[in-house]
C-alpha cells in the first residue's frame, strides 16, 4: 500500500505556522504525522503547540528545547516558558522518546531530533563525512531495529535548514554482481523558525510502500508553506513574551538572530 507520512519539526511555539502546515497536510490527504521535536520555546504559544501536536501526531520525539525546558531555569525567558507550559506539559515533554524507526519500501528510516548521540549533539549542514556516517550508527540512545540492522535513511531536525544528501555506504563492498544502495541523510527544516533565509514554514513528506519489506519506489518531498507572520509577531508582543524582538527577527527574515 502506497502511503504518505508528513514529518514536522522545530515548531518552537509558533502556532500560526503549525496551523498553516496542518491545513496543508490535510489538503494533501495525509493522515500520518510524525514530529521530530522542539515543540517549545522561541515563540509564545508553546502550550497550545504541545496540546495540538499530542492530538495530531502518531509519534513525537524529544528535542533539545523540549528536554531543556524541563530543567531548572534561571533566565527570564526560560521561566516564562515554563510557567506557560505548566506541570503536566513539562512532564509530557520530559518522557518523550529519543527516536522512531519505520519501514517504507523496504528501507529502514530512522528519525530523531539532532543526532544519534544526543538531543544536544548538533550535526551542521557542512559536517564531515565521518560525522554524517555517525548519524546511521545504532547507539545507546537509538537502540537497534528488530533485526539489528542500521538505518538506510536518516531524517532529523534541530538546525532549521532543509537539505538532502546521499552517502556511499562504507560497509557495502562493490562487486560485479552487487550495486550499492547507499545511504540518505535529510533535514526536515523548521515549521516555526526556518534558518535558510526563507520565512515560510517547512516540512517533509515521505512516500512509499508500507506493506511488506520488498524494495520499491519511495520519495522524500520538501514543502514550504506561507503563513500569517504578522499575526505570529503580534501574538508574541501581546503575550509580553521575553525576547519577542529576537523572535520577530527570526520569523520575518528566516535567519538566526545574532
């Protein structure tokens, strides 16, 4: 059965952006949604985002902001976001799983927030080949698939910059009768605060066969969705959120605040 799965990540309390993405996903007839973390922080509506994601997503993995906000805070922004979230949502964020595995068209996909090592270990867009290959390792954090194999395709969030690359699999030996399938690494970008210079929400769609483990065609599609940025900025200032100016800069420019 050919199926589509939407992959969203890094919403960061930007409710208008999430709402626009969910409308786009519904318009495409996609019913399965997986979230790769960082539901909270930066934007003013982390509580509403958590509540919405819990309802619409079949799986949610933990991001560095999701874990970080559950720890003791000493800055005004962190304390403000903790207060907005409340005890129950903080408990939900603290227990989120690290990664999720799924099969599509005979390929093992592994999805997590930042890297196979930690929610705090960042893989940049221009990482070395060795650093990229480490994303495919079975670690204490990811565990192993049922058959013990490593993933063929890895998707992650964290850096807010969408891209896709292929990597030669060093564990596969070339021969006359064997064609290497290679590895694929992709970043889904950010729903709430993209950092690639395009101030539009970004997410991915995976498409492939969900029945059986036979090799078949599959696709990874990037989608950009415009949304009401003026409304998103207004919500931040209306809520008197700390660092609203920083948030305004990031969502209006699509660039990280420096």
